[in-house]
């Protein structure tokens, strides 16, 4: 089975209607599937954070001491307060990348999936372009494929 990470983003209505008070938060949906684990979740996230995460994926090479990571949640974003976490880091010296994830249920945060899968730089670049297109409203989902 192929592993994959799927992002979708729903902007607040005020993003498109200037008559409304501007709210930069929208709903980020995350779905992860591996051969052993799957999880779906979401959180209220500023659209700028998603865009910046996508732009950060252009880093090359990604170093072990500076992985690309982002997370969202309540309060201190630790333990059950952490709702979403994504991290991309080197997996080996052959250019494979580890995609580490943690996805919790927004309503019942104790229900969560944690895991990892492998991907590579070409698939990561496709994901980066997908995030840019997602945030421009050109596509409904950005997908990172892996093994």
C-alpha cells in the first residue's frame, strides 16, 4: 500500500467577502494513510501558516537538525492539546525523507494517530506545488505520496 498525506483547506467566508470582518482562520483538514495506521483530523489554522509551510518545503537539502515541522493545537500544544503535527526530516543518506505525523480528533483529542512513512524530494516538491495551488483555490486537495 502506498502511504499518503492529504491536506484540504476551507477559508473563512470573510476571505472572499469584503463586507465581512476579515478572519484569517480557516479549517485545515489532514488525512494520513500508511500500511498500518490512518487518521483524519483538522484544526482552525491561519491560511498564512499553511502557505508558509508549503513554501518551506522547497528547502534542499533538509537537515536532521532543522527538519521542516509545523503543529497546531490548544494552549501549550503538548500531550492532548496537540491536535496536528507534521514533520519532514532526512530518513537516510540516500535522499529518502521521513514524514512524521500526529493527528488527533478535534473533539476527543485522546483519539489520535501517530506514525511515519518515507517519501522523496520529487514527491515533496509535487506536494509543495500542490499546497500553493490548494491555497490559491485551484485544487481541493494537496497530496504527498510515499512508501
